[in-house]
């Protein structure tokens, strides 16, 4: 998958892309993230990318020219690339959207700054808008990293064990069941007997029950969404 990122702060991505799973995905040739500095596309002699809102109000907005020219230059004539703006006004990102994006060959992620975008940027480019949650950040960069991370781990051959992604919390609309590793007892806390029993049918049943209990306790909305809350 190719991911083009348009940002005023490409340096923010370096650490995230050169550690752990994202680094491995890059080394395997599965993920190619290309960073583009929106400021490089400005026609202004002072390389200005922001301006004051008409009608007044606090802060600054992204001005149309640099963002639109950057998107058009990066996209070229690729009609298939999915253009995504990170924005609190967007569709709220979830595992289903992560799965959908994992099936796309090329994503173009545009990270805003300041108080947002001049509306004509959205009217001209008609991007998909995605939010990583109902809160405002100082820029779209960290939300873009969240999306790159969640999508990359779903790409073929990224995780060592192909089951690790399909067993995820949320792939079945439930939170994860409790998990234990060695030792069998730590500070008096024992691993549940069923997990040591070797009875895989009982283990499956216990895990499913636990997942449902946990989900009902803290995320009942996930059960409600399935229409089978009780
Ligand atoms: C209002 C405020 C509109 C994504 C800020 C647009 C981006 C949160 C998310 C903005 C973001 C999220 C400017 C800063 C977008 C722009 C950016 N904050 N929840 N902030 O995914």
C-alpha cells in the first residue's frame, strides 16, 4: 500500500515509521509512506499557508492554494487513490473502516493545522473526512498516524501470525477476553484453572463469556450496535 501524507510537519512521522511493526512493513515492501510538506507547494513569496478567517474569529485557517496544489500534484492522474482529510468533522474511525482502507492500494492523507480548512478546499477536492474520535487536536498528524498504524497491521504478511489480526478486539464487536502468560502464579494472583486445563472447547467458551461480560461492563454500546443486547 502507498500512503501519501500531506502535512506541514513531516518530521513528526519519522519515529513512528522507523520503529516496530511499521518499520517491518516498510522493510517487507508492504507499506510505502511518502511524506510531502504542504509548504513546498505555496506560491506565496513568504511561503505562507494560513490566513485570517473572513467574518472574524480566533486563529487562522489553511488557505486554499497550497493544499489544493499539493493534493493535485501528489495525486497526478491516479483516479483510484482515496483522498482522506483528518478532521473532527469526519466519520468516526473504527475497525470496520480500518478493514475497508486496508483493501485500497493508495491513500492520500491530508493533515490540517490551525483552526481548520477554508471551506473551498473541501468543496474543490471533495475528500472523505475521517475523525479518530470526538476531540480536537492541534493537527491531523497524530490522527493520520493512528490510521496508518491500524490499517498497516491488517495488510497481508505484516503480523507474524496471520491470526493475530483476525482475533482482534473489535473484529467481532467484542472487547478482548483476559489473557495470561507465565508464570502460573504472580504475587498470589493465579492464572484461571480453565486456561491450564488443555480443554480447548471449555477455553473457547470461557473466553467468549469473559469478552461479553467485559463488553457489557464498559462498552455496552458495542453490544447494542449488534442488536442483541440483553
Ligand atoms: C476544527 C478544528 C476543524 C483530526 C481543527 C478542523 C484533526 C482532531 C482530529 C481542524 C484535528 C480527529 C486543524 C487541526 C484539523 C483541523 C486538525 N483534530 N479527531 N485537528 O481525528
